[in-house]
């Protein structure tokens, strides 16, 4: 059996599927009942928990505006897990002092 380092364990515990599973189990609900409360099929809950799929941005946005606090909290946790520095667009590379080579005038 292959062992995991602390970073791998933390990543797995904070994965979207682990977050959903933790909340569902904390509510002592089956995947079917949990899905029904959220207006989704049990198959989606199962796929999320197994890491095969992830909730989409529109789904998380809908949950973020849900009147139930536990659903909004879940949306916040999922957004935090899915939006990491590695996922964010990177700023353009800095142009070296004096401009780029294409901006320099040709030597006469």
C-alpha cells in the first residue's frame, strides 16, 4: 500500500467530494435524500463524493444564494477548495526594463 504525504492527505480531505461527504454525513442523510434537498440526483452526489465529477460554477453560485445557511456554507467551502492560486489566471509576464526586443528600433 502506498503511503501519502501530509500535502496529499490535506488535499484529499479538502477536496470537493470530501467536503460534500462530510456535510452529508454530518446531516445523517443518504445520498438520495441529500440530493433531493439540493434538487439534484443521487448519482451526482455519488460521483462528487468519489471525485469523478465536481459541482459546476453555476451550481455553486445557486447554492451560495440559497436561503438555507448550511447550503450557503457548503458553497463557500466548495468555492474555497476549487479556487486556488494554481487555478487563477496568471498576470502577464513583466516586460524587462527598456521594453521588449520588438519595441526597439533597428540599428542604423
